[in-house]
C-alpha cells in the first residue's frame, strides 16, 4: 500500500507560514472554502470530494481515495501540502476525528427514505416527514452555537436588516422580513421587483446588516450582492447548502444547511428552522 506521507513535488501552501495549521475538521473546511479558488483543477476536484464524502475520505486508503476522486495519489499529497501539511494522513486525521465524534451521517440516515418504491401520497408524506426529521437532527448536531451567537449579535446591532433571497430560497426571505418587521425592527426586503434590485441595495447603510440565502445553483444576483456589501465593510449573514458555496467567502457568518429531498423536491424545513432560530434569538435579546 502506498505510504500516505510519501513526498511529492512540494506544493506552495495557501496558508501563511505564520498561521497555525487547521486543528479540527471545521477549521479544515473553513480553509478549503477560503482557498478553493486558488487551487488547481485537480486539487479542486479533491476539495469537492472531501466535503461531499467526508466519511470515506476519513477511512479509505490513499489509493482508494485517489480512485474515487479520480486523481493520482500524488495529487492528494499536493492537496495536503497546499494547506501546510506534510502528507495526506495529516489531513485525513482531521476527518477521522470528526467521524469518531459524529453520529450516523445525515446521508446514511436518509438512504432508506430515498429508496422507497412506494409513491402513494401517504407514502410521500411519510418520506418527507422522515427526511425532515433527519435534516433537523443534523442541523442541531452541526450548527455551531458560537456562529448562532455571532449572527444574532450582528443582526441585533443593525439599524436596518436588509434581506435578499430568490427562487427556492425566497420563502426564507419573506418569512424573515415578515417576522422582524412584526417585532418592530426596521427591515428591507430586496425583492428586485421591476428590476430595481441594485437601487434597493443602495439603501444599505454602514450601520446596517444583510441577510442572504441561496442554494445550488446559486443565484448570481444574491452572490454578487453579498460580495459587494461585504466589501463595503457591512456585515453579511448567509444561509446556504455547501461549504463550497460562493456565499461561504462572501459573508461574515455563513451557515451550511442540508435540507431533505424526495425525488429531487427539496424541503426548506431545516433552513426555515434556522431562520426562525435567528428571528426568535433576535427577539429574545431585545
């Protein structure tokens, strides 16, 4: 079996020599997301595979991982070196620690739900209910309490909370806007009616905050708005579905939520639960 720490052509690390190496899976995910655009095509392939299949990435040999990710074993070593590590096993240990501490994965919990052959209305209802239960349990396990606290503080400090979400994510924006205005807080729903989204964004002031939500395929207008507002030094709270979502790097605080899906019809149960948590957390602090 190939040695996971066999030396390959040295890759220039994305992490500065003065910066501590990632010590946890969560820190590694953050570094992968932040450095993704600077990776080569093959290393991006590995990054995507590692985040889509963290359990397999934790336990497979370097040869098996290379085969599944469709790269050469030496590319896995270069991937590790890109984040300041000497070899693949150093990165793999972070994924193994997550696996040892985690309960059964969200995807494994949904396997039986997704493969049922019964498509009667009552059976579909059961599948959606079971899927949402699994997604909500996953949400509770994976969302960082410190991130929740930080997001609520950002929203609480804002003079006006601006809200952008489109397409499948729009119900989250509508509910968020309805709830915070009912609480008596100043808010603006940037809905781009009449193509006036840019004009609505001009109203975002330096003491305000922006909440955005977008899922794959990510709405360009939402991603661009988040990037533009963050560049102005205005905090952005984002809700999305994957660590490699463009919103990960264009926000101050970013939540990654996996909603349930039946026949590719995706629920918003877990995402709406998170939005409700932010809204009620904001009210509780008043």
